[in-house]
């Protein structure tokens, strides 16, 4: 979970990167950063916090140049310190490099131990720093060759933008775990995690950076190198289910339409006789719309979301039960009283917030509550960048659907089947990474890392 952006050939590249990051804010709220270059001199700024708080006009004016890379971080590896904020900057010889990475490497800890043995000094606890060290080591063979070599060593998920003094480079792992799109902006280029970043700056979506591809953008235009052949694709299906913005195209497809198809499939699998369909907003909205349309049931907003709940929210001094959940979603008694409802949400992770929300709509007067989840039970942790807890905390890893239904105090609980999910995906099974549902990991995970994350929470 992170968002990246790269801009080449715009006189205010940092400002474009800022707008892009603003549109990608949902991909990470911990820190934000932009590094810009005029081809000779490189300037950088990064801090903990939201994009709009980290940057202002004055700061952006201190980031001149026609090339920029930016990053919003949601920490999945490394701790929350400004040191771990990206883009990660290093100077090697006379060149400055700035790298922004989305995804998790699965062999970073092994590579890091190896590099440290050889004398490398690390400044951060991020897996992304390993990539920079490997690049620097191979740089005498030329930048593209160095990236190729690095891509053959690192394993796992990476969608990367790299500023190298007077060039912008984008590269992506051969499985295509995380999205990365290429667009055109007034004759220049823009690369971003999601196309919603293009829309805001009125850039044109061209295509995705291909899995295993290196894209070099400089004053000669665009050059493509296929660095690693792809054996199979492994697009993260959870990007479609939950993470990406519905107005984006990822992996060449619109997220909203995909989520609606999840709702259609739910309706194929589970017919209900209820007064209406409602989502837990916002993540459940699109599958709920799809379900209601297919099932021919009315659609209502039975709970209202407060959009202004920030991270630094002050908690009440006396204990108010479930305060942090209630402050985000509030039931509408007028709509719920005496009604049989079908609640649609995108996923269940721990089950704790859902339990509180379900109690709240029951207290508001709903008398029959059926819940539909637009993905199968999440049973396995993610090693490629989605922030799922360890196996012990995933409710579906240890409990049957019937046990979860009882825990959530529901009248009915239905999860979309894997088959239904794949039908909505309109592709063969090999197109997606489904590891969180099936435990089949497309890229083998090293034992040490595995043990750590598989460890049961006590
Ligand atoms: P639970 O009931 O499992 O505690 O929470 C389920 C809710 O968490 C769903 O509404 C879903 O949209 C949301 N969710 C799913 N994955 C994530 C995630 O990675 N981070 C956050 N913050 N919420 C998530
Ligand atoms: Mg949600």
C-alpha cells in the first residue's frame, strides 16, 4: 500500500506531482514526498502527514524543474519515521537518484543481510533501500543494465518510479502485482499508480507500464526495454476489491465497473427477500449498487459516513464504547426502523469493526440483518504489499462462515465464492494473485519472513 507518481516534461513538474499525490492519497496517509530536478540540480521535500499538510505553495516553489517523482506511504515494512518517507534519495558519483516504490519485496531481508556483510550502510528500515544499493553496485554497466540486473535479483512486488538526474524511469515486477499506468501530459509524460491521478491534471491515459518492463523517459522521448520475461501475471485482486479508487483504471480496467460485477455475482449466488440493500460506505458502495440492480431491490444509505475523521482525532476522556467506529459511520434510524436489510461490504478482515457497525444498525431498529461480502473469506496474509494482519488476526483463517455469522450477530452471512470472483474478473485464474483467499503464493516467500507473518497472534 503506497502511491507513486512520476512526471517528465512539465515546467512545474513538482506541482503536477503534488496534484497527482493528492488524488492518490487513499493509497497512503502516513507520509508524503516529492523530489524534483531541472536535469542538473535536485531538490527534495518529505514529511509525515497528508499531502495537503506536507506541502504548500512556498515549498512547491522550492522544488523547481521539469522532472519529479512523488510518493505517499502506508507503511507495510519499516516503521513510522520521517526517515522512511519516500522518495528515497541517494547521490552516487555525481548523480542523484530518487526512488519511489509501491509493493513489498519478499527477499529484501536476505539481500540486505548480504549487502551489509559486504559493507553497505543502510539509512532506513525499508525494503526499497535494498533496491537503491543493488542499483548503485551495478551502475558502472549503465543505468538500464543496472536496473535489469537488479530486477533479476529482487523478488516480490514492485511498481517503481526513479528520477535519475535528467531522466525519469519506471519499472514494474514481471508479475504486475501492483498497478502502474503511463499517461501523456502536454507532450510530456506522467506515470502513476492509478489513473485518477491523470484525471486531476487532465493527462491522457496511454497504457500500463508492462510487467517486467523498464520505461526510460528523457529528452529523446520514451524508450521501452523488456527486462524480465513474464511467466504469468499476478495482479492483486484486492486492488479491485478494496484498495484502488473506483474512478481509476488499474490493470487496464475500471475499478467501479469491476466492483459492480462483484455485486452482480453476489446476486447470482444469493437471493434475498429484504426491504432494501445498503452498503457500509464507502468501500461497499459499488458492489451494493451492483447487487441491488441485479436483485431488483431498492437501494438506501442506511448509515452515513463522516468524511472528516482524521488520524489525530481526539478520543473522549470517559470511555464511550466503540467511539472510533461510531464517529465514522452513523445509522439513519428513520430508514432502518423495522426493516429487513441486506448490507453489502467489500471485505471482512478482523471482523471487529463490522461487529460494531452491525450492532449499531440493529440498535437503530433494523430487525433482520443479512450481510453480503463481495469477496471470499480472507484466510492468508499478504506478502506483496496489502496490510493484512498476521494469520491469527484474520477472522476467516480460524473460523467457519457459520462461526463468523454468529460472532457478527447476523441473520445471514454470504461471502462471494472464488468462482464468482473470477467470473467478475472475466479472466483466467492465472491473471490474478489470489493468495489471500487460496494460500497459493505466485512468488515463493522466504521462510524467515513467512514464519514471522504466519505466527499466530496471541
Ligand atoms: P473488519 O470488520 O474486518 O474489522 O473491517 C472490515 C472493513 O475494513 C471493511 O469495510 C473494509 O472495507 C475495511 N478494510 C478492508 N481492508 C482494509 C485495509 O487494509 N485497511 C483498512 N483501513 N480497512 C480495510
Ligand atoms: Mg470499508
